[in-house]
C-alpha cells in the first residue's frame, strides 16, 4: 500500500518542472551577473535572537528548534536579514559598494488559513552602499528585466514609499498599535473605518483630511505627484516627494517608466523598509511575484551603517504563472537510448561512453524480450518521449526509424541523419 508522507505547505518538484526551474534560474543568474551582482548563500538556519526583534515576523510564524547546545534556531524566514548580517560581518567599510544575488528557500508557518505555502523559493538581489536614486532605479529595472527575460511582458509595478505616511505619523506622534491599525486601514483603502478611527483622535481637520486622502494616492505618477505636493505638511514629506521624483525621472531616462503606477497607500509587513517599496504584478495574477524596496537602517543593526536596496522573486509562483500562460521553457535536450542483446554488452557500453564524452546524454538498457517491446516499455515513461533509440545486436547497430529498427553503420551516422 502506498502511503502519502507529504507535508501540507511543502512541494515536490517533478523532473519536468525542475528542468523548467533550472532554465528560469539560469536566465536570472546570468541577468544578475550582467548587472555586476555576485552570488552568495546563507545558512538554512538562523539564530532566533537575530529574528526575535523583527516584529514583522511573528514568533508563531517561525519554525523553531533547539540544538544540542541549547541555542534556539529558526528556519530562515527571510533572505534579506541574513544577507545584511553577512555583508556587515565581511565588509567593514561603510562606504563600500556591495552587490549580492542569491537563490534560497525561506520558511514561514503562516497563521492565515489563506496562505498554505510554508516553503518559498526565492531569487533576488541586494545592493549595498549606494543611497542615490540610480540605485533604486537599477533595482526596479532589474526586477522588470527579470520578467522580460522569461517572456513576460504584461508587467505592472506598484511603487510606494513608507516615508510619506511615516513622516506624517511621526509629526503627529502616532505610534504603537494605533499606528499599525491605521496603516492597515490605509492599505485596505477602508475610508469608512479610517473616519471612525480619526473621530476618536485629537487631530485638527487638516491632518484628518490629509490622512483620508492617503489611500487615494494611487495611479498615474504625474497625477499622484500633484496630489502629494498638496498634502505635504512637513519637510520630511516634501523630501519623500523629491526622492520619488528622482527615481521616476531615472526610470523615464532608461525607458521603463511605462511600467510604473504609484500607490502611496500600501505598506510592507517587513518593518525594515525605510523608503522606496514596490510590488511587481503580472497580467491578472492576484499576488505580486516580486517585492522589494530600500532598507537603509538594517545594516546598522549589525554594526555597519550602510544604505541598501533589493528585491526578491517568488520563483515557484512565477513558474505557476508561466505554466498557466504557456511560457515555461521547453525541454530541448536530446537523449540517446541504446538497447543491446546480452552478447553485445561491451560494445553497447563502449559506445555509450564515447557518446557521453562528446556531450550526448546516453542511457543503456539490455533487451529483455524484443527491442520493440523494451522500447515500448521505456516510452510509457514521459522521460523517454522524443528520445532517439538504437539497438546493438550481434555486433551490428540499428536505429529506430519509421516504426522499425533499421541497420546503420554506427550511431554517429544515425545522429547525422
């Protein structure tokens, strides 16, 4: 009896999907290298003490264990935190520019019943040491290019800035649970509940009206800029508008501004973001496939004050989208199968070795009944669809063509044909 030992929230990837996954990852790795990013890796486990201060990741969403030394560990729930830690440990010059890319799995025991997936495969980049708008622009450009190189063109980016709302909240002294609750109401664009919330607060009418307009700061960037200019109550808010204008101008210069929509009402549950934040969506897909932003204060927690910006791609979600839209890369690898009679084993394996030395994927099977029967048995498995079949018997070589094994001088001759 077959027993199902799979665990909910963790996926098996069959060979067909894995081949597509490898091609997608290879394209992304090559793209990242073209922009000057260097591949790094961090451990699967992190010290719980590293994650505990991050209230963006609730303790009950971590997979925790205690090692033999009594130290509490957690399966890595985020890629950016450990990479920022690694950069601080190994690069002590805060002025140094560092560009890292990665491929990793992260693990979250999400409490929400709507989120089943517990293991998330990510690829992404982290750009340290550059506070300029060109850095933010490069990160957004690279996020767009990550989809374009995989044949996805219907791309939409929601771009925001945690500082615009944050500067106002700082000015009015809104902190703690109230701040979190109001941020959530703004993100869900729940104007009625925002009014109810504000009715109990001692803010003047100008501040209340400004807060009520925050969820409406969405759409065409130039129109949103005009709205933002009229809502700036502090120098900090005006500084945010200037930052966004500089980033958007850079995207116009490099020809990517057409993908951008502003949304100044959305936030991120990862509380290390300090400035720019963005989410990348594709044609009708409900969830973003890429998310990122600027996190200038994170490295300082590890002793090095260094600005940074980056993003992460949900690779399996990207694959799901590509599969549903017939965009997955096809398996174009050629496969050679050599069948042989027992007396021809030496010739069969010598031939296979020679073909492998030339770079041909080659498998060898002894014929159990008849070559056509063995071939038919193998082709019950999808892995052998499209394979080229050869048969060695009594020192002679045959190629399967037109429903029969036909004699040829040698296998390399059949490959030429």
